[in-house]
C-alpha cells in the first residue's frame, strides 16, 4: 500500500481551474520530485495534499485512509509536514525559538527533547542556536525551515522549491540534507525548479504540464529521456 495517493485531483482558485485530474502515488521512504513548466500546478498539488486547498473533485489518500476532508491541523496530526517556498522561518526569532514554534502543540518536556534532537542532527544550527533567523545564510534558513517541520515527527515531508533563491554552492548542501532526512525513514515529495539535482536526488519523478500528468517514471529514466528533456525539462529549469 502506498503512503500517499492523489486520485483524479481537480483544484483551483475561484474560477481558475489549475489541476485537471492529476494523479500522484508515493511509496514509503521514497523521494519523489514533481517538475514541469511554469503554471503546471506543481505547488497547487502540494497545497491540496497539505489541506490548504480543497479539491473540487478527487481525493487524497494517506496510508489507505481518505483524508480529503481533514483540516490542515488534522493532517499535521496524521504526520504530514510542509515547508513553503517563501516565508518559511520567523526572521526575528532565534533558531531555538523557531524550533519551539514548530512543536507548539507538544508538551513542554517533549518540545525540549525534540529541539535538542534537531540541533544534534543539524550541527550548524546548533552553532547558531541563539541567532535570529534573519542573520542566517540562505542555506541555513532552509535547514531551519526543514528542522522546524521535523519537530512534528512527520512521516511525509512536502518541500516546495527548497533551492529557491539559494546560491548554487548551497543547493547541493540543501539536497544533501534532504537525502539525510530521507535516510531517517521519512518520505519526501519535492516541487523543484532545479531539475537536474532534484531528479538525481530522487527515486521517481512526475512531469506535469497544464495541470495534467504527462509522465511518471524512475527519476534516472526521466533524466535520460531526450524527448522529455526537450519538451518539458528545459522549461522546468527556467521556472516553476
């Protein structure tokens, strides 16, 4: 049984329909990257999975259970976490305060334990535990955003453009962190515009265009498919 299935998903904003019957299947402990040209509906799909946007048709199934009607906070309780592309840390709070916010619903002793666990896992954040998030580098802020999401101990982690606005030298660092999180046994779904590194870091990939499925396959096969590269990957590299 797959951990996550999105079936015949139709969704949009007001009268603007963005997704037209999109399908997604993610097995446990996979890294799956969703790519496609600008406006393909990739980020919209993540918002549907997280419960920020209700589908007009279709359903979201987690571990065999239909969660389409659950609120976002209920999906967090079901061990789903989401890291948005922008505004994913509190800039005026310290590293530790940001982590504490990630565990706000937990008992205080558990929050403290999980903060220390995240600082142990992210030693660079431990070195900066008292610094305000706005003083961190772009890569460090992205690490903090992911560490804060991990405070809820998610089984499924959704990442929207984790390399956005990062210097090229930091992108590999962020994807190394993603791989490490995956090795902890977590399942990860990524929307990403840096197609090459995202697919190289993934088990499988999905290509969307105009809110529809174009292809899903092993990530290495997508990278090697010249027809797919010419038709979709070039556009995906330029924007999401």
